[in-house]
C-alpha cells in the first residue's frame, strides 16, 4: 500500500472543471487548453519514435505508459497545440494513479467542461484513442 499522497483522480477532475468554469467563452477555453499544452513536460527528441505514436490521432501523439500496477506514469506529447492541452489534462487526472484507479475512474470532466460538444471529430477521436490506450494499459496490469 502506498501512503496518503496517492493521487485522487476525482479531486483533480473537479479542479479542472472549476478552472474551466472561469472561462465562459469557448475561445478562452481553447486558449487555456493551448496554455496547458505549452506547460507539458517535453519528451526528448529521441523519444519521439514511431512505435510510440498513437494510432487514431490525426495529429502526432507520442505516448509513454510507464510504472506498474501501483502507480502508472503517463508521459506524452503532441505536435498539435490543442491536443497537447488535452494530453496535459489526461496526464493530470491519470498519471500517478494505480491501474485500478485508472480502470475505475471515468473521465467525466470531458463532458462537464464541454469538450464533448466543442472538439472537432478528429480531436475527439484522438482524445478517445488516448483514453483507450491509457485504460487498456491499466487493464493489462490488473
């Protein structure tokens, strides 16, 4: 068992929802997403290998799923600004969680901040591809 510093994906999602609620206009929400993406920890150039590219994304997304069932570490980058912001959100929710938490935590923030309604189909597909990869990885560790 790990200590109480364990990641709480529900609390993180609630934080995300309250942050986005500060921006009633969608244009501002996109800008906020882009800003989040800019703060993503970059991958080293040599880590951007084809075997780490996520299928199903129109933009390039490199996804690293590391750690074990007790703590899954997610690192990812994209060449697209908005997608990088989406990655930053997924990482903040799921990275550091146990595989069980990831499997059990639905990403309700996506709906609650309106992403489901405002993302273009290709970006939405990319988001779901990322989620499926993260969830699938967690399932494989259980």
